[in-house]
C-alpha cells in the first residue's frame, strides 16, 4: 500500500497560485484515474483537477476557498502496494522555483505615510500549518520557525500566505526597524512607515469602512470573477495612457458575401461563420503592416510580438467577461479562424476553457455591437497596447461616389474604435492602423470563394 500525492497543477506560464472552489470527493471516497477530484480557479479561468491514479482519497490538505501555490500537495490518494511511487519529492523544488518567480513579479511597494494602523487580529500560540512555498521562502531568506510563528497571517484560519511573508521580507530588508504585521484579511499589502520612529507596519487593509445605505436598496456581493475583472480594468487604467480613435466603415460587401455563402459554408465545414473571424482576418492583415500594435512595454523597452495571438472578448452566461486567445491567428485561413472562434466561444460558455486558452494574447477584439451598441471605448487588456471594438452593423442612407456622379444608396455601416497606449502609439499610428482595418473591411471581395 502506498500514498500518491495529488499536486496543484501548473496552469499556465504566469499563473502561480489557484483557489480551491469545490471538492467533489471527500476522504474515504473511491477515485478512478482521470476522475475529477476538485474544481479550482485562477485569475484567468476555472478548471477541474483529475486524479492521477486509481485508489481511495486518504486525506485532503486544504479547504474550499483556500489559495494554494502551484506545485503544492493538496491531497493524498491511497493505492495498492504495487501501484505507485509518491511524487512528493517534486513539490519542494517546484515551490522554490515558484518563489524565485514570485520575487520577480510581486515586489511589495514602499509607501510612506504619517500614521500607523492598529492590529485587530488576535495572536494565537496554536500549531500552525505552512505551505511548501512559504517554508521555501523562509528557508531562502533565513527566517527561522520562531520568527515565522510570530507572523500574523491573512490566510484562512490565520495561515501565513505568500503575500504575508513577502511583505515581511520586504520590510526586513529595509533595516532593523521594529516590524508589526497587521491582519485585515483583504487584498494587496501596503507598507506604512511612521516618520518619527523606526516602526514599520505592514497592513493588508485596503478596504473601506462599512457604509450605511439609505432608502430601498439591494446589496449584491461581487463574485470572484467580477472582482478580478474590476481589478484588471482599474490596473489597466493606472498603467496605460488610454486614447481612443474612431472610424466608420462600409461593410456592405462583407455582409452580402456572408449572407450568400453561410449555408454552403455550414454544410461543407460543419460550422456557422460569424463576423468575428472576418474581423480578425482584417486585423491580422493590418498588424502585419503596423507591427507596433502587437507589442508590450517592459520599462523603457518595447517588446514587439511576432506571434500574432488575437484575444476575443466573450460574454459568459453569468454576464462576466473572459478573453480566450486564438494562437498564431496569422497562420490560419478563414475556415481555420472560424473553427477556432466557434470552439473557444463554446468552451467559454460551457466552462470548458483550459488555462492556456486565455494566455499569451497580443491584441484583443471586442464586439460591442452584439448587444446593440454602435461604438465603444474599450479598456486595454494588459500587457497589450491596443484593443479594437466593433459596433453594431446598421443600414443607413449614404452618399456614393460614382463616375456618373454622386448618388444616395442604402449601405451596411459600422463604427470601429481603437483604444491604444499613448506611451508608445501616437495618434497618427493609431488612426492609420484603424483606417487600414476599415479599408480591409470595405474592400472585401464579394466574389471570394470558400
């Protein structure tokens, strides 16, 4: 008889931790290989974690809503004596690797202020649980168990989280100040320093005082994904200098062509062709002319992304938004784009997206016209530098120039808008790119074959 460790899987290149949403099995339950044991969530997508072997769930090491570092053992499965070799030895090196990545991407900011927040968390002397990641950080930074035990954690049941110990390390590195950890059980740590003494306070309290609401109101708690979206949008506004340009384009040829071929296309390919792959095709052609639109900023460096991975904003059944990514969109023909668009959209709506399906985007398209809007000013999806919105297609009378003179005709018109990061994309380039996409759509070949 042996125990096999079930480890929190690596869910994407930039994902370092995941939240346990629900355990489908409890200790003592029989489990088959590849059977779902629990559901987890990252800031990108929700996923299922299957069993790596057949056996009986021996022990669950974390509770629902716990945030667990990638590579951590989350459960143990009992198998027959000849069945398996434990994988626990791999957990510690992986946790150490994740710590090194954490130090690179999660620096704790130093923000001087004139006050010290008082602690409201009780101190306990009970035996405490520490995750492998926290223990690795403590070992790397020379923090002994006594010092670790003195920290107040913001995790469930007062556990010390990665953010807690990184904040402690950041404060400790600044000198021999007296350190007080403030436990307020919310969001990102802020370091506050009293200017008249050597006292440094690490506070996790970024919330506001409880408000009183008058009148007939309904209070709805944001779900996890809505909180992440809200934070992502605000962070983007704080990061990029947003500018939005608009263009109007005549998409009559495109609309008539789609109406003409959509039945034959579905019969031949087994897929419905929407406008989205046609828009993506035009965007890809224009990015090849103006590659700066597919880039990111790293300090004072501009990183141009040669792999054109186009994100498409998709609305979920609960009203939240997710952005699956079509990888190497420039390598796909219209049929390939259609199948990718439909596949990712269906996976998003049915909760079947994989974590990798939402990473690596270099440019994003959002269709605000789906809900009747004729135009929009979208917020850039970081770390990208541009996002395009397409509005609803409307029939309008337009002046048409012909060799015989001007005439008025009914045309299918659409507004498109481009929000871009003015730090590296000036108005001239943004407008030129937008005009290029508009021309690609207006000059669509109405005799194109499928």
